[in-house]
């Protein structure tokens, strides 16, 4: 199995530990992203693409820790982090719109308790 498939499988495995609503959104987004970039041949772009997804996978693993499953747990766990402002400034309009749609979808499900 090649690296992209291993990374893809790792991310989907990590998503199994998320609450079901987040898992559905996350799985859908990851599948869409990897499909869209399946035929890209620009090595520098792919290096950046995989680096960001690897960072995401690492981040999810750290945030979830050794939890075996949060889907049925009563424990409240905050997963995610704010996007870096420099990254937000550098994305094109289409990607920015996609990020906003994702944020709106998540905010329908998750209401932080402050």
C-alpha cells in the first residue's frame, strides 16, 4: 500500500473515535479532498497536501489521546483548533467558502459551553 492510502486510512481510523456527527462530516470531507487530488502530479503541491493531512492526523491523535471511543461516552471532549490567520489569508475564494460551509455545518451540531 502506498503512503497516500496509508494516510487516508489513518485519518478514517482516527475519525472512528469522534462523535458520530463529527465522524460523518470528517469522513465526507477527507474522502472528497483525497478524491479531488488523486490525479495531481505536481510533487511540491502533493508534498504540502500530505504534510497538512499528516499534521491533521497527528493533531486528532493528540487531542483524542488514548480514548478508545468517544461516540458513546458522556465525557465532553473538545476536538479541533482555530485556523492560522496566515493560512486563512492565503486561501482562494472557493476554499474560503468551503471552510465557511464546514464551520457552519459544525456549528449546527456543536455548541461550546462557555
